[in-house]
């Protein structure tokens, strides 16, 4: 998972409920960085007066629906200060930066 990928929420937490996010909702990752193991995701609200809703969603609570095909170079352009050391994607259960460094030591255990 990475910037501009389409993702589905697969777990529900209180902070998601407060933002009217439900299990199964599909959104798009709209921020190139991962902060506190969260991606910032936008969802269509299906409401003509309030079009979108946003929420920080833990990477472990998301499932990839559609790959955006964004390259590492495109992601780098949208990272703060274009710093490749910022955490920005999830591959094979690891949170990675563009240097290939892993934030978590155990795959799919994002707090390890």
C-alpha cells in the first residue's frame, strides 16, 4: 500500500466511528507519508452537501483494493522535503521508506 492506492477498511476502531467510517468502506490514501503507523485516507461520503470524509487509518486496518501504480520517484516528490527516509509504503507486511529500511521488525506486526 502506498500513496493514491485504493484501500478498504477491514477493522473498526473508536476513532474511525467518530469520523463515520465503517468496515468495508473504500477510500484512497491521500498523503504520501505514514505517521504513527497511519495512512490519511479520504472516503466518498455519498452526500450531496458533504462530499468527503477523512480519517487516519492504521495500516493494519487496511486492505489493498487497487494499486495506484505510483512509482517511488512520484512518491518522493510528494513526501515532506522530498526525504526518502520518511515512512511511505507497506510491502509484504513491512512499513518501508524509499531507502528500503523497515520500520517494523516482524511482518504484519506494525508495532514491533
